[in-house]
């Protein structure tokens, strides 16, 4: 199992039956592959669909069924499509139970930066700002470091997505919960020690006496 699959599988454990959940572009879209057995989740994409599933098998792709990043998706029974106005009504109206977003940085206050690197051409913010502001729960799914540098930092050096504190950070090394007191280490990846997580994290962490290893379907 690679790092991205581990992250997606762990994020899937945050799903609850009957949720309306938005999956952001990239790694977050793979969460739809690991929905716990027997659970019904309505996945939403801001380009205008509720009720999509994992990518279809090769050769079964439908160019009319894509996620917000242009990746192919499948439509589950009962899925429906709509325009951008309805899509953002769901997001801005507080109707999403959860959103899962990728991240470039998260700071010690739990604020997310995930839409722009200064000096690089970007198509725009997309729905990121609306999602962080509007979803009831915000989960960040990202690798712990990039090019040897921690993505969990004391203060953001990239433009923030929103002022709101996110609810959970899931990386290939740890599960971290932003709180009023700071970033609390909740779980560590299988085979990863607390000391390794602390060393790989630029922001200070609150470390409880016992930090369990991640446990979820297929991983002990």
C-alpha cells in the first residue's frame, strides 16, 4: 500500500452512513474507493453531481461523468446532476456534512492553504474557499511533507484558503486534530513512531501519553 492509499483508507473511516460528502480534486477523490461495507454515502462534486462512485473500469468511461478535476467517475443508482448554482447552494447553504480537501500547508492554528503557490499559474480558487467556509466538517488529506519540507507549519507562507480552522488532518504519517490549544496528535501511521511524527512536523504538536496506531479495514 502506498502513502496515498493509506491516507484515503484512513479518511474513509471518518464517513458515517447517510452523509453528503464533497471530495476535492486529486487524492481526496480516491476516498470513494474505500467506503466501509454497508454504508451509503452521497458524494458531491461542485461541478454538479450528487451520488457518484469510484472511477469506472478501463473502457467504461463516460465523458459526461467527471469530477471537478476532470477525472472519470461512475454514477450510482439515484445519482442526479444539476447546474453550478444548485451545487454552490448546497455548499454555501451549509448542507454538506463533510468535505475532504487536499492541502499545500496547514498551520499551527489549523488554517488551510490549498489553492495557490505565488508565482505559479493557477486556474483559480475553484470551490475551495466555499467548501472550507460552508461544510460542517473539513478534513484535509495530504502527504506530511513535500520535497523534504513539512506541510504542517507554524504559520502559513502560502495564501490561506479561509480563516476557519479545519477539523482533522490525515497524512501518511499521522492523524492530527486542530484544537483551541493547538495541533493534537491523535494517531500515528502503522510502523511510525511518535518521535518520527514530531521530527517530521514543523509546527508544535500536543502529544498525549498514548498515541495509538491507525486502525482501519485491511490495516492493523
